[in-house]
C-alpha cells in the first residue's frame, strides 16, 4: 500500500491503480507490450531466453501496473548465476514514467528478500531516454555506453577445419577490410603465432587464473570487474554449466602457456555471440588481437551461422580498432546501468 500511495503522490490523481504480478497466461502478451519495438522473431528469442533463465534461477514474477484496468506500466527481471540479475525491460505510458520506476523498485524489493546483495544490471538502447530516466529514478547509476558490432563470419578466407566458408564478400568496404586483415595475418611471426585448445582442457582453477589475468587493467566496463569476484563473473558466463560443457570456449596458447580466451555462445536465428574475448595484460601490444578475432570468425563460420555479434565498451579504443579492421560494423549503442 505504501507503494501505491507513493504512485498517487508522484503521478497525481490516478484512480483505481493496481500493482500486480503478471500471470503465466498473460506473460506472452506482457512481453509483447513491454518490448513494443520487437518483431515476432526477436520477441520469440526474448521469451525463450526468459524461460531458460527462470528454469535456471527463479526470479520475482514480472510486475504490471493497471490504471482503470488498463496496463500503463510494467517491468521484469531475470536472474543469472553469480548473484546477478538483469532488468529485462521497463515500459510506461509517456505521462506515467514514475509508475515505471515504481514497478522496478517493487521488483528490486522482492529480489532483495530472496537474494540479499544481488547486483542488478540494466542495458538500454541509447535513443530510449524514457527507459533510462525510469531506471535512473529507481536508483541505478549509469556506468558507460557499449556498442554492439556484427559481421557475417562467412566472409573469411580460411575457415576452421571441418567448416565451410559460405557466401562471398559483396561490398567493396568488406573487400577492403578483408584484404587489410589478411595482409596483417601474413606478417604474424612464429614467435607470436597462437595455437588453440578447448577451455575444458584446463581445470577450473587454472581457467579462473587465466580469466583473472585477462581482466587486469581491462578497458571493458572496469567498474564491473571491481564490483564482482572472479567466481561470480565466470559463473554468470557459465549459466549453470560445467566448463567441460562449454564447447565453444577456447584458450589461446603462446610459447606453451595460456595467454587468452574466447567465449562464444550460439543463439537462435543464425546468430553466434562473442561473449568475451580476453588477452593477458602481459601479452597486450604484440599484435595478437587480430589472431583472436580471426579464430572467433572461423568458429562462427564452422557453426553455419550468418551473424557474429559482440559488444564493446566505447572507452576500449584498442578493441574497437581491432573489430573495425576485422570488418565488423556498428549495429547499435547501449547504455549500461548498475545497481
């Protein structure tokens, strides 16, 4: 009741306000409403991801706010291993943004009761100022902006053994990028030529040690690496799996020691994601980044997907330069919030 009184005070005179959980029978219509800009295909991906996460770690049910029996605001969370939750989306009618913040605050209150100390992250399309304002009003702070880049991984000259390079480079831009990238590969000396092995060949302890080395002085959301332990960070990537189950995770070796890692994930609709690419701080500045990106493209091509996507902090200029030179193109910008 305190939350409802808060809503009336902040929104003005609103009659018949109801704050309630979204029933299972209404979940599909709620997700379609809260993600009003998504097409049916993307909405199906969102629903599947939400269902998978709820099976992994139950989270408070989505909340909606009704005014005179009409949905005017709503939000939902999903939980991940590693004591992390994600704000899936928030929406409110244009004149009732405080109700959107109210829905977020109520969800956070429920989450704190069951998962004390859980950290919550939210990402918002950069042009979506309304969602950003509601998230900030709910207590989140803006950390940074990340850019999402993508490429057709089949536009490579040497796929991984067992795969096939489908498709051809159609644009002159991609031709120039690939030519420049190929020429850079030919200059790789034997002393800096990486080899690759599955990540599960390392013990969890050894892999965590390598992962920690790659996070040293990172330029990708460094605030997050300071807020979370190594175990929490890797658990949020593992999503309840064992290391041996992550067949798309690879470790880069140089001079008989592990120096970096690639974490890939396959999604529906012909998409693979480079979830994480990291190189030990001691190995940076040696021109190894392009080799890692080429390996990721080869792996994605071998999977037969048509799109390889990744996200990078706009402050990470070295990584942005590598992705651009490898032929990636900017898809969209996202603001990252943290609570």
